[in-house]
C-alpha cells in the first residue's frame, strides 16, 4: 500500500494504517535517531517522540514532499530539541556496543574485529563532527536521501546542502586521518 493511501486511511481514524506507516519507517527513523544520539536508549526515546509528533501533525501533511522527507524533517527538528535538552542535563551516557557476533558477515574473528574497529572509528569520527555535518552525512549516505530531499529536511537550499556535505566530508576525512595515526601531529 502506498504512503498516500495509508495517510488518508490514518486520517480517517484507521489505527492499523498508522501502524503500517510506523512499521515501514521505524528502522530508518531509529537509525537516524541513533546517529544523532549515539545512545540506544536515547535513540529509542527520540524515535518515540518523532512518531508521536508525526501522529499529532499528520493532518498538516500536505504532500508537497514525500512522506519520508516530511518524516525526516520532523525527526531533524526533534533531534535538535533532544540535543538541547541533553546539553542542559550535561549527562553524557556511554555508547552501548552491540555484541561482536551480531550482524557480522565476515567468517574470521580477525575480520570481524577489524569491522567492529572500523565501525567504532567511524562512529567516533561522526561524534566529533558538529550536529549539522553529522546530520547531512547521515541523511545523504545512510538514509540515501537526495540533495533536494536533504535540503527540505534541513530547511536549506540544495546548494547549501552540497556545500555542507563537502565541508562535512572534508572534516570527516581530517578527523579519521588523525584517529588512524595519532603520532603524526
């Protein structure tokens, strides 16, 4: 069933239609929330907040963009709000690492450890980036949104997104380069 059909049905009071939208986009929204918080529990809460806002604001969806773009726009603003709240608390949680065997496609323990290390390095590099850089990289490369969709989500022009993405990529390269060889300073 298409998003438009589910939205119309949900607006008519069909809870199953909204549940289907939730199921369709939950993983993507959670992955985005996780990339912004770097904490499993905070990501769960942020994901829940995003879907509550989507449910509350669904009558305002006009279809000027795809539902997915609109959803990520709500997620983007919810992540900003969550970040502000978190900063006020000044209470950083440690990252919860997944068990090493989970989601591994490499047969050897050495390959698996290298993959875990790479994910940790990339995650650590992303955490060092400013919020907007981390967001643009997540939306463009993990969620595979187009430049235009990313621009709508972030309330920027496509040219601004391209420039932001280029600066984010350059900074990420610098950050990753420094992490790989900390003795060269």
